């Protein structure tokens, strides 16, 4: 696998109930013409008639589909918007937090490495779940139905994975939503100005 010459991709991720999807809508409006966004692959699959499963084999098959869809959606947006920064609603590594087996098994199954997947992105903006600050999490996304405790567990797994990126930007759950959005816009603008 060759490292991509032109990445210009930012991952917007974090635990359920962090506000990333709402922030992404605001980013699209604020940075119109500068970014192209990639929708969340898991939401596309689970809202398209595939039910979530507690069976490990089924979960693995679902995560393979999500990983491949995410990768292909990113590539489609790059081809369609060669001059824009690609803003991803989650990234290919998000599936590792939901993978019921070992990290090694995930990378072997996906035929990739942690290093390669991290190298696909210029920056990571991580919206910590509001559940970490003791707040109730609500979602406009009916596919996201995690409890506060589950949201914290997923958030911790995702943070462990994505914090290995050299340009990892944590937006704490204790921040106001407006500050989260402003921090995100500044990070995106910094990446745009650096390329």
C-alpha cells in the first residue's frame, strides 16, 4: 500500500452523543465550497434495512461492509471534488471500536494496518461524548440508540484508536457546543491553509 500523495482529509469522530453530526451540518454551511463531506457509512447501512446484531460473526460481516463503504465513499468524494478538503463523518478506523475480536484480527480481515489507515487523514477532530460529563445523550439519528454507559465505552475505544494520529484534536465533552463547533472550524481552516 502506498501512502496517498494527496490526502486533504479530516475525520470528524467521537463517541455517540458528542454532537459531531450536528457540527458537520454547521461546518458544511460555514465552509461552503471549501469542503466536501462523506456521510457516515454505518448510518447508511443500518438505515437501509440491515439490523444491528449481537452475534459476533454478523457484527464482523457488518463492519467489513461499513469499512469498505467508508473507504469507497471517501474515494468517490475525492474524485468528484479534487480541490476540496474532504470532511469525513467518521473514518475507516471507527469500525475497530465495534470489532468484537482482536485489533490484529480487524487489520488482517481488512487487509490494512493502523499506520496506513492513520496516514489517510491529515487531521482528526474528536468530539467526546456528552455522557462523559454526566449529560444525557440524545440523537437525531434513530440508528444511534446507545445508553450513556455504552457511549462512554465506545468513546474510550475510539479515543484510544484515533489519539495515535499525529494531528489529533480533542474537543472535550465539558466544552459548550458553540465552542466545540468554533474549535472544529478553526482546525479545518488551519488544515486548509496548510495545503
